[in-house]
C-alpha cells in the first residue's frame, strides 16, 4: 500500500492528494482482483476482507481530512472509498455532492455519485448524474452505467420499454468502442443484448450476440471471469437456448464466486430437478400404462396433420407446400424442413419459475420425446391423449452430467 507522508510533507515528490487517490485505487484493485490472490474457496470472506481494507484506507484519508476537507479531489476519494461497500452511504453522498459542487467538471465524481444514487434506489438521480458526466466528457463508465439504468427505469408501455432497451444497447456499444479491452463494458453489452432479445421479438441473433459479448469480456479482461453476475446472466441465456449443461455450470460458478447470493444456487437446483423429472417421465413414457398407450396410438392418423397436409401450407420459415409426416426417430438434429412430427401427449409440466411449458409426446413407434413450447398464453396447455402435430420441428439431443448427476 502506498505511503502518506507525515506532517503534510509530500512523499517522493508526489502530491499528497495523488497518493490518496492511489490508496483508493489499490482498494478497488483489491476488490476487483480478489481471486488473483485468493482461491474460490475464500469467496465467502471477500466482502469482509474488502470491508476491512476499506476501513484501513478510510483511516488514512481521515488523517488528512482537516487539511483537505474543502478540496474536491479529497472529497471524491473519500466518496469513492465509501462507495466500495455494497450498500448506500449517506456520508459518501455528502462528500461526492460537495465534490461536484466545488468542481462541476469532475467526471469521476458524477459517475460515483450516480452509482451511489443507484444503490439508494433513486434511478432518476443516477441517470441525471451519468448524463451530466457525459456532458463534461464522453467516457465509458458513464455510457455503460447509463445503459444499465435505462433498462431499469419504469416504462409506460412495451413500446417505450423497447425504445429504452435499444438506446441502452447503443450506449453499451459506444462504451465498448471507447475501450475494446474493457471486460466490464463487454459484459454490460451482453446484458443489453439479453434485454433486447426478451423485449424485442426474441431474435436468435440477439441471443448469440449476448453470448459472444460475454465470451469477449472474458477474453479481453481476466477479471471478468470473476464476475458472478456474468456467469449467472449467461447461464440464464444458456438455459433459454436449451444448453443445459452450460447453464448448470454457470449457475454453479456464480454461486461459488458469491456464496451469499442465493439465486444462482436456487436456479441450479431448480434446473437439476426439472431435468431429472423430465428424464424420468421420458423413460417411463409419462407413466401411461401400456394398454392405454396402445389405445391412444391406435387412432393416431395422418389425417390429424390438418393444414400441414395442404399444398398451400406456409411453414414458420416461409416454405410453401405440404409437410411429410415423419417418425420421431427419423428426425435429424436441428430444423427438419419439409416434415412434420405427429404424436400423442403422455405428460405435461406446467411452467414453474423460469422453466418453459413442457410436455412429452409419443409417436406410432412408441418413441418418446420432450417438447418445449415458448411464449405460451397462461391459459394454453395440452392434455394427456391429445394429438399434436409439430411442423418442421427443431430437434436437440441432450446428454447432461452435472456434479456426478446424469440427466
């Protein structure tokens, strides 16, 4: 840790305020690079260790406060020091407010004050701070923070929300352009693409851009791999993309990096239970008795294809023409163009938490598969024995093992 000179004298020709800044920078570096000097097993101690170092840094600042309490730079550093804590600090708010009043062009002061208001829950004040900082100087911190705040501000309707998400993604892109080697900016851009995916039509390109941004964050910045939020948010996207092994790994990693955060552990447990339940139901064909299953399948006919059998049928991909019925075992991995899957429902699982509507289907060969249906209305569902036709089904074959548990 850098030294502060005694009796107000500069140390090694450095200005004392610069030394104080370096002390606070060291504090932030300790927090951000914690796992470079500690193992993941120490994650439970991280918050306590950071708080201890914050107190030590604060003591150094207090030693010089009488001399510098009216200096904007000193007030900035004290505010930054207190802001390293995860909760709002009224003292930090006072210091930072005074700092930007004394020196309105203090961009870092505006940014830190905005982060503090964010912790306080005052999103409008946070937005004003980041916008004010950008008026002083275009910088990546203001841009990416504003990107996050815009997505959290309440919107009047879905149209307004969509516009805000688009604007937030643009802000995050600009932050990346200012420093392509900043992992935090890439991570926030990834979050923006996730919001864009779910709020603006679920374009598959957006989900891939989100995953690419997260990967780039880890590639350009070794610290990004220690962000529990990155692993958690990416796991949510993996789960939606039905990349269940990667999703479980992401939830597990997020939980390991932040043991006090319960949601990753809960999501991991929920997904494991879901996969286990689905696997069991597929293996025993929804526990439908053999005699009943034969009766159900006896009236399974290609006449159930309905409009899919018409030469004028237009598929979701835009193809025009009738679809050929195929058995489930003959379907290829990926999108099966020009064909339709036909079968009977043998089980269904209502959506729970973040799980999508799921049901099991058996065809004429008694092959059983699981079908996942997205964006269903609350009132939509299927019953055991219903006939289901899936035009141009997209097939994914899964084999998941997580923590010695096979699904």
